């Protein structure tokens, strides 16, 4: 005798709620406060003052903020998840979130910590508005915001949407990937905070309003009548 699905289990099988956009808004809100520690943290990273185990853990987590990592994860999902369309959702969401960070770089140019002489204050790290108009390739890849952080946050959003039980793991991978960008001298803390917030909000927006709902919603399960 097959056990019929209860109304509760049937409803949970057909619906899937999105992670709150408030997480991204919170990260965007705290980014300006990170200006106060930007230079201090960047100087510590340049002097290799952070624990070696933390730096190694961060380096190993960089794949979570990289396009190659998204491709690998998408392939795994397509292989292991019966709904292969989930792989397309994760891939598109992660890449679009990263693209939002790249587009933001066209608005303002900020020098990277590894190229900064630390002679001025934090505001001297920002150089010009609309660097895209200068057509100078080096100014199209500035420090603000971190596209890697945006990618990691967008990927974490998509994976949390599909596999909410793994949200803690996804959050840790995102955090370590963001730390890697700081330890490598590629970004200031405010860059990764803003980038992560932007990526999370972008992922929420694309999921909510742009991407097909069937890419991430659960499909209804067939209720088997009892006999």
C-alpha cells in the first residue's frame, strides 16, 4: 500500500521560497562602514600578518567566486540532480551576479590595494567617475566593487534557493572566497562587502523577475491514492 502525500508535504513539494533580499541589503549597508578599516586591513594583508591557516582556507575557497567553479558546480548538479534545469539556474544566476559587479566597475575606478602606495587616506583610493569613457583597459578592472564577491554571493543565493539545508556551507564558502580577495591584495574590505551585497541582490532580482520560475521552483509531486 502506497502512503498518500499529506496536504503539508504536497504543498512543500510544489513551492520553494527565495532567500531574503535583506541579506544583500544588509551587506550594502555595512559596506560604507568598512571604509574605516580598509587601509589597516590592506596593510596587514600586504605584510602577511593574517594566520597562515586562514589564508590557506581562503585560497582553497576561491573557486566558489570564479566562473570555472560555477561551471564545475553546474556540471555536478546536472549529473546528480534529477531536475537538470537547476544546473542552468545556478550557472546563469552566478554569472549574472558577477556581471553586475563588472558593470559597476564602469561607473567608478578605485585602485587596488596591491597598487596603492598608502600615502593618502581611504578616499584617495578612488580616482575617477565613469572610467569607461577613458577607454583605458586598466581602468575597467578596478577594485570597487569585487566581482568575485558578487559572483560568490550570487552562487550562494542560487544554491541556497535549491538546497536550503546547505546554506551554512554556502555562506562559509562565500565568506572565505571574499577573504581571499582581501588577502591577495586585490580588494579592500568595503569592496567585497559591497560586491557581495550587490551580487546577492542581483541574484534575487534575476530570480524573482527575469529567469523562468520553472528553473528553480519544485515540480508538483503526484499523489498516489491509498488502496
